[in-house]
C-alpha cells in the first residue's frame, strides 16, 4: 500500500495526469492551398472569367458546392476528434465563398473568418478560419506587396492576424501566398524575395516591441525551405537547437530534405507549403509551445491518386489542365500541434 501511494504521489508531483486524463491540451493549426476556390458570381474588378458558369472551364454551381464539401472534408479530417483552431487558406476568391463554406458544410464547427480582397489580378486571396472559443482576434490587416522592379504589378496580400490563445498568450499569425513561379523559377525569384523582405520587416517591428513574441508564419511560398527568399531574406533557418526566441525556424526543412512535400512537379515532391515559427514557440518551458516533430503533411489516401506518368502518387486535384476531375487540390495540407 505504501509503495502504491508513493508511486501515485510521484506521478502527481511530476505533472503527469492520472485517471485517463491527458497531460496537455492540443491547439492544432493547418494551412491549405485549396486550388482555385471560386464562387459563381462575376467580379467585375478581377479576371475570374475562367471560373464562371459558361466559362472555358465549365465551372458551375454543382462544381462549386462539391469544392466546398471537399474543403470541409479536409478540414474535418485534419482535425480528427477536434477541429483545427486555426485554418489558413490560399486561393480563395471571395468573402461570399468563405461565408458559404463556414455556414454550409462547416456549419457545425462554428468557424469565423478573416479575409481581405487583395489586388491579385485573378482575385484569389488568403484567409484565416478560426474558432472564437480558442482564438480571440485582437487585430487584423492586409499587408500589401510591392515589387522593386515592377511597382505596377500586383499580387496577393499577406494576411496578418493577432490574437489570444487559451493560455492568454498573444499569437501573431501571418498567412502567405507568395508570387508564383509562372514564367520560370529564376525569372520570378526576385518577386518572392520582395514578398519575403516585406514580411521580414513586419516581423522585425513586432520583435522590436517584444523580442519574445510568438510568431507563426504559414502558407504557400512557391519556394522551398532552402531557397533564398526564405532562408536568406526571411531568415527562416533549420530547426536546430539551441532555439533563440527572436529567430525564425522553418519546421518543414527536415521533411523537405527527406524528399517529402506538399506539391509534385513532374516526378519530384517538394514542400512549397510551410510552417515557420519564432524560437519562443519552441521553448517547452512556456505555457504555449510546439516541437519540430509536431508539424506534419496531411497525405491521406483520399487526397492522392496514382501517377501513371511519373509513378507513385500525386495530389488528386480539381482540374488536370483544362479537364475537370472533381478532386481536392494540387497541394496537400500541412498542420502543426501546439500544446498548453
């Protein structure tokens, strides 16, 4: 009896919960490029003609609704038993589409969202879904991107949302969709460097006020972790100890080096979609933290199809060229768990 009581007290003193309770609560975040989530309404300010009823892609209301349900299925599946607290989305066209997503197939999860119309020529933006009981929004804004060599060109804004997590800590969230590689990787590289520089300057402002700020950056960067825009300009380094609170760490670095990725170009997988955190969030002595091993690529079977040309698997996308296939996206989602 004395031995059992000693063992029980040891468990309590060490912080381990007993009687089936978990030691920590999880705060899951995900990011997903959903591949052209357009509504069916013409926006006279953007070039959305491809994705209108009667357009060259054959987009219609039924396909729009199917796209909604596909996105909702992914969000619910990533959440498993509990829905993700934060969901960053890339390639969404409108507030209408987001409203009908959260009031339609995601209705029972009670998401709210933050979204701004960006100056992107096609009208695709980024957005953040959030559960208000887990994330209290304090401030949000769109950060515009300008190009040094092409000041009249436009692209998607960076979405910045600052909020409180359940511990009361402040979390600074950036959702990004950097300029594409259309026209060639090298030819477009400077544009992604410009976007990374603007993001870096904004993070610097936050850290000048609080060197230990909790910063989370996620999105589709159209570059890999070891490309110059991320490694040199944004200064997002490999997740190697010691973790310094003011430094940024790209948690997708190890997965990318292992040949794992979120997007497949011909036969090669690469991690275009990434999650980057400040070192403060990797300090396990804090009330709210994560670990480098807590980031994952969500590569379940229903998001993949056989790659008949290059072998293996590839993402089950909505369109293959101009052919409608009814799939999910040409990207796979990424997610990360925080503990509190």
